[in-house]
């Protein structure tokens, strides 16, 4: 019985470590995509489609670190600031 409980605890612990690693990798990928979208926008700041891509990428990136996977008002402001900075505004 004790061995079974210990095994279950180990399995849960390993699953959490793996899950955290996967989440970190996803967040890192989202960050890279967001930065790429911002650099493309900086090259062509008048392009509305690039602006929309940067906005979407920013929302995905910021929401990836939230428990409910929704960007907050502060995240939206940060994204707007990033986009404005990329556009030279």
C-alpha cells in the first residue's frame, strides 16, 4: 500500500515537471512569434494586416502565462505600447 502511494506521488510529480517544461516551451515559442510579428511591423508600420498579426501574437503570448489563458487589461496596454513603439508612434 505504501509503495503504491509513493509511486502515485512520483508519477504526479514527474507529470507536473513535464507539464511545466512544455508550458515553458510554449510560452517561449509564443514570445518568439510575438517578437517576429513586431519586427515585421517595424519594417512596414502602415500595414494593417501586420498590425493585426502583432496584436494576435501579443494576446497569445501574454495569455499563455495566465491561469485562465486570457490577457488582462494590463497585457492589452503592454501590447498596444509594443505595437506603437514598433510603428514609431
